[in-house]
C-alpha cells in the first residue's frame, strides 16, 4: 500500500473509518480517492468520468449518513466507483468488471451498502421512495410512534436521468406521499453525450439563494421547536412561500411547485460545504431535493475536456492521458458503425428517413448522420418509451423513422412498441443495438430478452443479420414500402467482414439460407452467433470418424447449417426441408432459450406434425453475470467449443 499517495485512503476500509476523520481532512480523502480511481481504471477499463465527478458527493454522503443503516440509492451506477472503494471493496477493485470479480454496477448481491440494482437510469427516486415509505410503516407497526427514529433514505440521480419518465413518476408520488426522502441531483449537464431537453435547460437556469435557504431553514426549525409547525401548517407555509418567491423572482421552481423543498444549486465539489449542508437538512421533515453542480471527469483534465469520450475510455496512460487503443486497421468494423454509415447512405437516398435515439448518439453511431443531417436526427434523452412513440407519430405522418435503442433498454419501451407501433402497423424500424451478451456490463445490460419478448407481438417483422453486409441489406429492406414495423437486432462489437460495403439488395422477408450441406443433423442459427456455428461445422468436417460402435457426429459432412435470418416470420420452406430430412435439430441463438428461436422451431414442428429431437442452445433461465463476451459464450455453451461438444454428444 502506498501510504504516501494514499495516506488517508489506506486507513479507510468502510465508511465507519471515514467518519473517524476530521471534516478538514475530507478534501484530501477526495483527492486520494480520485487518484485511486484514475490508477485503477487506466489499466482495468470501466466507467470513468462519471465516478470522478461524483467523488465529493460520495465522500460527503458516507461521512454524514450512517451507512449501511441509512440507505443510499444510486441511479445508473456509473458514478459509484468511489462508493465501491469506500465500502470494503478497495482491495478487490482491480477485479472490477472481470469475470468473478467486483460487479460492474452496485448490486445488493455483492454488498449491503448497495441498496438497489442500478444498471438502468431513472429508477432511484421510485426505489428510494419505496424504501422510505416502507421504513415509516415498519416503525409505526413496531413502535406505534410515527415520529420514531428511522433510517434516512437518499436517492442520487444525475441530470441526464431526470429526463426519464420514471423519474417524473417518482417525483409526482414523492410530492403526495408522507416521506422524508432526500434527493441529490448531480447536475453536470451530461448523461453520456451532452444532456438534452427542456429539463436540462431548466436546471442550467435554476437558482435559489443560499442565504435565503439558510434563513428559511432556521425559521422552520424555530417554529417546529415552539410547537407551531405541524404537517398542515408546513404545507401551507410552503405554498405561500413558493407563491411569494415565484412572484418576486418571476420564476417557478418545479420542485417546490410539487411541495418538495429545494436547496441549491451548490458546488458539488466543495466537500466541506456539502457536509455542512447535508447535516443541516438530513433531519428535516418532508421530501427535499439538493441540487449540486458538478463537472464530469473532475480532476482529470482530458476527461473534463472530452467527457463523452472519457465516459468509458478503455485503457489509458494516466500521466499523459493517451488512450491505448488497439490497431484496428485490418479489423472488421463494429456493427454500430456499419449501422451509422449505412443509415446516412439510406437517408441520402430516401428523404423520409429520420434517426431517433434515447441519449445514445455516440454509442449507436447515429452521430454519423447527426453531423451531416442534424435536422433529421433526434436525441430525445433517456426516454426509451418516448423514443418509440415519437417514432410512431413521425411514421403516422409519412416519415420513415430508424429508432436505435440498446436491446436491454428497449425493455422499457415494450408497451410503446405494442400500443403505439405494432397495432397501427406503422413503418418504424427498431434497431436493437447490443443484442445478446454484451460482456463486462453484466446482467443489467445483456440484450437477452428481445427475441422472446417481441416474438408474440402481431405485425412485427424480427430479423438478425449474421454479418455486416446482411445488416446493410436488412436496413435497406426495412425502409422499402409496405414493410410495416421492422425489428433488426445486432450485437456489440466487431463483425467478420472487412469489405462490408456493397450494393444494396432487398432480402425477401421471412427467408433464410442454407450455408452448409449435411445429412445427419441440422443446425438452425439466427444472427452473428451463426459465425460460431459455421466454425464448429468446419471443425467437425475435419475430425476423424467416431470410434467403432459409437455413432456420434464427426467427419465428412454430417451437419447442415441454416442461417434463419428471420425469427418472425420463420422461413417455412427451410423448416419443411429440415422436418422431412432430419431426425436431429440443434438451434443456436444469442438470447434466452425460453421463448426464442428454439421455442419457435419446436412450436412450428409440432404444429406441422414433424417430431425431430431438438436441442436448444442459448442463454439459460438465470441471469448471466459479467465477463468478456468470449468467456460468457463459453460459460453458456454457445462458443465454438460448446457447439462442437453439443453436436458430438448426439448419438445417431
């Protein structure tokens, strides 16, 4: 342990140790914590700039509040690396995001200090309110005294997450439910890309005088001490106060308009001042919102200057700020970049095409079109349901929206897909990026459920390209007339085709293709996982025959391989061919087995009186943890080795 560089931090294993320090020592704790995050993430990549920006908030919270008895609910978790280091995980933080190591986001399964799962944005206020109300009810039941000491509950939410509808639903309920919730608004004018929307502009302009807040707090405390402040009077005084302040300032505070006490904005990097403010307001009755201005990437100049790039920068030299990227000259492109480049090409050919994304223009490469056609691209903020319904509205009036959402986040728009697109058969192209196993971000981010969830919905076409050329042609096909709502799913990472640009060709909806002839077993795959199948089939064709007396798969051409392309509608010509010819079928998909391609094939075979023995390979009926994509594919048996083993185990 370097006691020179981390003299104070080396003495802190848990927040109780932090609370033994003098408040004057906290700025040095913050400096050391920031250096530790930089040192660790430089060699073990993860989410970087957000955690640097939240260091002082993290230290102040654990210093003022009695965690884990008091509950801190983080929103998203990108900002929580400092929290992990201060809560017993500093010695193991070098394993962060590695298979079997520290989890990528706070998780109650890992630590009692992690109070709630926080992989997707905007859920912290609702979850924290539920905890606060539950604690009140438990206290009343146990002691019959509603004023008995309770756990403090704090929600920490970023300004980008405040654009999510769930955050507003939570705020609405906070305002009408008896609770003492404290909401920390970490306002850095960023989500991953620059935050957008009316709420972001509102927060930039919002101001409340600190002296005024201090005087009001003292007055409220005096009234309460003299028995003049009950709940009804408090609400009445708040309403009168808010009305007078709005009249004088010509500005309505949206939070106080909802009877949520507002404090701020304050400097979120002055840890001593944060401790003072939090101590003042922690025991105030009723809901409170503390608005803090922070800088994403604070304390590391390259990250401060380019916060989007440094959200998750990969490995870098902590001294120079040079990002250590691999040489990609001869590598295939990333699927997301093929999407971005192809969308721009199509938009130049089709003036009806527009691009929509919920806060991920860089992540999904919509920024490629955004640079050239800003008037035809829309970042709607962290609002997946709105993104889909907004796309439906545009489609209703003759536009051709390409709505790009990460698969795991599209789960939040399920009703919108059904109610606002599918029922009306509107021509929205829903591009699901990061489909399948995504790697180190873990179970909250794996795109595991899209095929199983979307397959039962009428009017949808659902397709997955095996490679980049197929992605281009599916995108071209989807924007042709009369195609209706069209879902295209593709994974995170690189494809297999270095020469991927080609003339656009329409792919007939509901058609797959036979990639390899065989006479014993048929393998049906969908999407890029088919490349693993192709390699497995090639390996099997080169293996020696099985031992005498064992009739297993090996040698010659025993395995036929079909790329189904479409989950809905299925290629019935292929399925009839397979049903007539093969007694053994293996399905392979990068999604949950339950309800996906394998289930669809079984249902079809049964409905058409074919009864082959079907083995389904895919994600199991439990949440798959974090690790590299290769490690996780091996874990669930859909890597080349796993597919070969499954095929060789078949006894003919």
